[in-house]
C-alpha cells in the first residue's frame, strides 16, 4: 500500500525521513514508559516499514512495487530489531492489530526474494487480523494474499464480492488490486476499466502515473 506523506509542524514541512524518524523516536519512548503489547507491536511495525522506505520510490519519485524493490537496499538492522520486537509482542498476552500487521510485514521483510514469500502464513495472519480488527480494507489485503497463494482467480473472486457489497466503492486501491488480477488473468479490457476507475479516485500524482504505466503495459499485451 502507498501511504507516503509528510507532516507539517510550526510552519515547517517535515520530509518523510523526518516524519518516520520522529514517529519511531516517540514509539521507543512509549514502549519505555508503557511497555504494553500493542505499543511494542506498533514500534515493530514502524521499524519494519521504515526499513524499506528508500526503495519504495525511484529518485524521480515513481512508485516501486514490493516485488520490484531492491532488497539489498533494505535496512537489515531495522528489520532485525522490528522482527525481534514483533516476536516479543506475539508471545505476550492481548494480541492486537499492530502486532499482527507487524507479523505480516516481517514475513515480507525477511523473505530473501518475492518468490520466497510465505503467502500461506500471511493469509493465516490476515484471518486473525480480521477477527481482531475487521474491515473491508483488511479483506482486500487478504484477497491479494489469497491471490498469491491460490492464484489470481481466487483473489479476484474475493475482491469482486467486496465491491459488490458496496464496500470500498471509493477506495482506489481496491480497484487497483482488481485490475492487477484481471491483468494477470489476461482479461485486458476488464483490467483497463479497473485501472481507469482507480485513476479517477486517486488524488496522488505518483499513483496516477503508476496506474498509467500499468495501462500502457496492457496495450503491449494487445499488440
């Protein structure tokens, strides 16, 4: 998921590194003052996300998918710390949403390559997350993991069901996920329509350019 941004304080815009660094500093302070399970899980989640921050975009600001990111550039010290904190939280009482999200991200962060990702375990963790913090967004994320475990048709059926319920009709990532699965199934027209819907809903220019590149790749399939 693309959740980039910046934080403005006292009239000064903080860059993403400033924002994430300050968030992690506050997370460490919170764990020190209140070492509860979810505080530890939240710090683990922030560290694991931060470990690959520099690889999420190109120097020109173009989005890079998880599959295409250069894992050699991921911060291994942050991954190790985040994974250890995640394990600490998992074995504590009161398993919560932050800890489960950290466990999911840790699987991605510790896989040697995209093909080695343990999608079966990720789906299991999403099943637990849906029990702890049910939401249509979590369902979409689970559906994409199911697609990687069982094939694109299985994931697409789940996303179609979510959208058919009327949930997330204004959530562009649901349509982007749908479009990607249509693309993988070779259903070019349906993929293009879903990408166009995603583009119409996003307000972020890097996301728009990403969707445009995906649509251009569809044209190559038709040629």
